[in-house]
């Protein structure tokens, strides 16, 4: 049980350490603003989260009520997505909007990279208007001399009192460290509001 608990909390830390950007409370981008707003809301309502982690076939589950610092840590991995908003990448994406989602009644605003960059695509799923955001899906790739990682990041939202609140999030991927086998991982998190 202790090993699995270490896995549940150690993997997000590993992912965060591997990310190319540190935590900051400045809202420089859409994703910074989004994460700051969600952390503030989740902390204020004292929401809890149930996490199910799978790493190389081993499963662990945990439920806890994070404070502001832990919520910030939990969601910081999604700040990586702000890379696609940087001036250096503005011309690296083709944007499609109004694409119908074949699995739902939602519409997609889809950013697709036109060259090899860390975030090859970002999809925003919304209902009728972009302000009615329901889901964000993005892929993230990073490679250096020590490791290569590919991740799929997902955030799901629901409307409550006129604002979009986070109801679940997940990180799935594969990480390959130098001189070792690839490791598949999946962390599915569901939020409970009390």
C-alpha cells in the first residue's frame, strides 16, 4: 500500500520535474488564468479528488482533499499547454473552428501544429459558444538526451452558477528513460464537490 501511495504521488512529481516550465502564480496565458481560477475555486469549495493511477499494469487509488498548494501542484502539469500560446509558436498552428464532434453535440476549436513542436495539437470542446467550454484535450511531447515522453492531457468541465468548473482531469502517456524500458502510465482524477 505504501508503494502504491508513493506511486500515486511520485508520478505527478516526476511529470512535473520533467516539464520544461516551473510553477508560477502569474497569469501570463489562457492556461495560467484557467489553472489559477480552478485552483482558487477548488480550494474555496474544499473539493476532494479520487485518483486512479496505472503504471506498467499496477493500479493504485487514493481519495483526498487538497489544499491550495496541493491543488496548484495537481494542476500545474496543464500549464505546459501554455507553450502553444507563446509568440514563437503562433505561426506554427493551423486553427480550425466549428468542427463538429462526432461523439457528442459539442463543437471543437482545434489547433494543429504545422511543424514538429512540443505540443502537436490542442482541442477545445465547447457547446455553441467558446465560453461554454466542456473539455480540453492536448498532446505533449518532450525529448532530450536523458528521456523522451509523450502525454495526452485532458480536462473536463461542467457549468455551475454561470462558470465552468473542473470535474475531472487525466494524464496518460509513455516515458522512456535512457538505458531503460518504456513505462506506460495513466492517472485519472475525478473531483467531488461537497
